[in-house]
C-alpha cells in the first residue's frame, strides 16, 4: 500500500487524510503539525503511534524518506522550504496552493521537481470539479469554435472574507500571500486551462475598501463579546461561530465537537483569540475586491472579478466563443449553453456524494494522485506543477500590477 507523510493537520490536511482512509489505498507513515493539539487529533483519528508524530518538519525530514508521497498542507509561508526538502529526500508531493510565496520560489520548485524526476501535484482541485471538467470537454469537441473571452466571478462572500481574510490566517499578504494568489490561483488556473494558451499580460485594480477603521460603526468595541453593537452587527463572531461550529473548528482556536455552544462562545470571548476581534479593527491588509484583466496568446482575453461583497461560496463563469457561449454556476451545477442560431440548452452536472468541497473536485484529485502513483490505472494528472505554475505567475503579476496602479505586467 502507498505510504504518505502529511505536514499540516489542519482543515485541508485532515481532509486529505480522511479521503485517503476512505479510499483505503494509502496509509500514513507520519504526521507533522506545529501544534500539539492537532497531533493529538491526528493520533486519535488516524490511529498513529507517538513515534509517528512530529511537531517540527525538520525532525520529520531527519528521519529520511519513510514514504512515497509527502502531502504539504501547512501554511503558505512554509510550503517552499518543506517542498524543497521533501523533493530532495525523494518524495513525490501533493502540494497545497499557493505553491509558494513568490514567483521565483514557484519556478524553483518546478525546476527542482523536473531535475530530480519527482511528481508534484498542485491542489488546483477545480480542474477535477465535474462542472469544469464538463465545460472542458464541451470546448474540446470544437462545436463552440474558438474561445475568445472568458469572464469569471469569484464570490468570496462577506462571511468568508471576515473569517479568512480579515480575522484569519490569510489576512496579511506578507505572512501568507496576496489575496489574488491565495484565493484566486484556482480561478486563474481555470482560465489558463480552459483557454489552453499562454497568458501574455495582466493588469489589475483592487483595494481594501471596507474592512478598516474608517468603516467601524460609531461606538463599536475592539472585540465582539463586549461590543455595544453586537446584537445588530452581522459580523458578531459569537453568533457566527456558534451557528457554524465547522468554522469555529477551522479557526484552529476551538477544538471541541461543536455541540457545546457555550464553550464556543467562551472561546470567542477571549482577547487572545484573533477571531474575536471587530472586523473593522484588525491588522488585515489584503484586498476585499479586485479585478484582473488578462491577455492570452492570439488576442484571447479574460477577466476575473473577486469580491467579498456577496453571499459567497460560489463561482460563476461565462465563456464567449466564436460559435456559441457557455455559462455556469457552482451554486446549482447547471451549465447553460447555446450554439448560435439554435435553442438554448441546459446540462445538469451530477456532483454525487461529496464530503469535501469544490464541487467534488477535492476527492477526485486525491483519487487521481493515488491512481498515478500506484500505476496501472488511468490517471489524468491535471494539476502537475508544470501545468499549474502559470496560474501563480498570473497571480503574482496581477498583484504587481495592482500595486503599481494597474500598469500592465508581462508574464515571462
Ligand atoms: N486547495 C484549496 O482549495 C485550499 C483551500 C483552503 C486552503 N488551502 C491551502 O491549504 C493550506 C492549509 O490551509 P488550511 O485551511 O488547512 O489551514 P489550517 O490553519 O486549518 O491548517 C494548517 C495547519 O498547518 C499547521 N502548520 C502551520 N505551519 C506549519 C509548519 N511550519 N509546520 C508544520 N505544521 C504547520 C497548523 O498548525 C495547522 O494545523 C494553506 O496553504 C492554504 O492556503 C487550499
């Protein structure tokens, strides 16, 4: 049976481990997480021995190569060093996005993998989501002619923005990644994949419009638990985390099972808990809205809008081709399309039972990685690093353009 090591037993890491256990075709050799409470959880959930648990990735690497695959699901800032070390030791990688924090680091990982002959699967899970694989197949058939432009909207959502990008781990660009890379490398990757051409230039605008002191309501406190406005504020963390215990758990601050609402409320009433802060008084610096314009080889154009100001959790896409158009939403998994001059059609995409996210893409990626490493079964290898790195180059270029006031940046 395939063996893996897992670094970062957080939301994503736990998901991959659960997924592999369900498949029953891979077993953990070791788990590493910087926090002891996460290791305790891994020990319980995966039935590991103490000797298989590591607080420090260097200590795990010092044990040499003890498995086939290293799953890197730690925070963004740790990816580069851990990926390089794991590749050098002989591991293949399932590497969470973003690949790394800079363009140079992303290119270095890709080059190192190539030089050493290792496989690196990047977690661009949307390439496996049935709605996008269906669109890809429709375009490949040729009936729609040439794709000329694509527009996509990433509806981040007010609650997701507050959780991850205002109070949470991805709130500061330096410590994680620019939001257009952290959140939208998926979207940028879809453009590159569906268009199938090299992106030549990007330009971008965006800012942190709303989640700042300027918009703090008069009389608001620094923390929700003692704020006079908590009964009317939609961002009251006590309401949010008691209503959605999965997010309380995802914050890493609360480790209970979600049943005891009082325990959640207490956890989010501590000033030491960053998720207890007023959303208008955090130390966040990433944007809450951004647009990216892209020019691909041959004059094909694309445009992405990412916004916090919506209900959230969905992506919508519209593809304009010479003989027809396609539009789709991850909300209902319906693809609406029309060949010009013919009646509009609808395709209802089956996503089946999913226990992860991304419209079923998560599980399919994991299964494909196992198929590929085991050999003997068909695998698509849709997200190998050489195919995935372009999205990151586009994201870093978009950020560079945004910071320079929208000046177009060429991708080399
Ligand atoms: N593919 C996707 O769609 C997707 C979705 C969400 C997050 N992500 C990415 O996955 C990664 C993990 O995100 P998450 O939501 O699971 O976050 P998380 O905070 O739930 O989990 C991260 C875990 O890594 C541990 N950790 C952090 N730095 C470490 C280090 N240096 N060594 C060992 N352990 C370390 C933390 O203690 C935590 O348990 C991030 O890079 C994130 O950007 C990808």
